[in-house]
C-alpha cells in the first residue's frame, strides 16, 4: 500500500513538468497523510488542469462517508470493484510526488507501526514523478461537493520487495496522456498498471518520526535506522542498577 508521500518540487517547476494551465501556490510537504488535501492533474476539455482533493476516495454513489478511508485501489481489481470501477472508467488522474514512504514488512515482531523501519522511496535521479490515481465527486444530501481520490497500487518490483509487497503505480511520462485520455480502452489502461522498472527507485531508511502526521520538514527524509529493541531479561533475572 501507499500511506504517506511527499511533494517538495516548487510549484512553477511542477507546473512546467505536468503542463497544466493553473498556477497554484502550494508549500513543500514532506509527510502527506490520508484525509489531507492532495494535488491531482486531470484532463478537462482536452487540457490538463490542477485539482486539489481529499486523499481517501468517496464513490459518487455512496450514501454516506465510508467508515474507513479508501486511500489505495488495487490494480488487479480496480476495473471490477464497485468502489473504484466508476472512477477508473471516468475519473483518472496523475498524482505528482517526489517520493513515498513504506514500512518494512519484515521488521520487528510488534503490532505497532512505530517499531518497523520506515523507508523513503524516491527516483534515483531525484526527479518528481506521477503516481496513477482515480478520483470521484461525491454530493451528500444537504452538503457541499467533495472531490476525493485514491492511489492505484500494484505488486512491488525487485527493488522494493524487501521493504513491502505493494507499491504505487508510477506512470512513465510517455503514458501520461493515455492514462488521462477519456477514449482509452480498459485493456490499454490496465496494461499501464505495472511495477516500476527495477532500476528507477531507491529506498532510504528514515526515522520513525514519519509515523506522526504532525511532523513535517526535510529532516524526515534524512537517513536513520530504527534502534533495536532492548532484550527483555529472563524471568527472575536480577537487573543491576535498579533499586
């Protein structure tokens, strides 16, 4: 899955890369979490547009907000699963990012996320990229319109498999137009939902400070290893220095 990511590229550089008409001014974000506003690039009347939406998809047909946030859509089932199939057919988007975070699945045997080693995953050349996303428009009765989205995920490539078995779909720049094309067929779109090339990304171990959505700033992406948990003394063993 993908549960945190970052966008730190300056707005003007992001606008030039993705070619949208709007001129949004957004600050660098190093720890974007579910339910927060995230930028998307969509196609509207044949042109790319910038859109700010909530991360956590609410299908247009939903009668109420889902009890759990739909932050990821599996590529293997996106065309059939009711929560995502409408958005997959009609509301596809590019989600700009500079990197994303994953927690090593094979970390310490502790149910708390804080005990696992987090990794910041970025392109080796440090360039921003586009994750495949779907979005939808929900209109609650008596409420205001809500635009929301989910990131499309697939199996991890060889580089990331030691960290986690899933990864976001990272679209090659040559495929951006096809992903946004309303006339694209389901077969063409599903063919894009594949793992990134093994040599594209690198995984950097970072501090567990990333676990808290309240933390932000460039220090979150500095290399750091989770300290090994101290061994527990055997029952009845006397611990020196304790009174």
